[in-house]
């Protein structure tokens, strides 16, 4: 497989065909959620001391990023983290608030992505607030 660009986590997810499940909209996946606010602050250069901020993104039910939030590191392949996994866990516990630091799952590699040089050093500060529909 040749790559024309550095694919991110959401690109890989979109190209993957799942055998036992299908991809659905946010409303279909989480019918019990009335509203959701997700704040994601990407932090770069964690390895070299003082973190450099790469910007804050805010999502809601109508403007949801999908299963993954992508990494902005231009040298990173398959970068980002699984937001869907965090939300599924919250819904299973009926949790309303969540804060965590998530590492980028990607790696920096050669220009065509054949050689893996090192793990991506970006991370994501995640804050989620969910309001559930009345029972």
C-alpha cells in the first residue's frame, strides 16, 4: 500500500472494513446521550520539558469528530487517540464527567512511512461532559 499523505487514526478507521460490526452515526451509537461537550487540547513536545500547546478543539453532539481525534503532527503516521472508546466506557458507567491525558497512538517515520523512527510525542488533554436523556 503506497501512501500519498501521512494517514491519521481517523483515516485508517474510515478505510477499515469491520467483519462483526458496522460504522454508525453518533446518535445511533449513543441514543441515551442528550448532549455532550468534548474539549481536546493537543500538547506537543512532551519529551523536551515545557509542553508547547497546539490548540484547543471543542466538539458537541452536532459537530462530533468521530471515533478518533487526529494528531496535528505533520510527521506522524496513524496519529490521534480513540475518543469513541472513552465515551463508550463513560456510557457503560453512566459517568457524566471525564478528564484525562491521552498519548498519541502514532509514530514518526520515514517519508513513505516504511521505517518507524519513534513514537509521536504529542498528547491530548481531554475533558468530557455528558448529559443523559431522562429515563
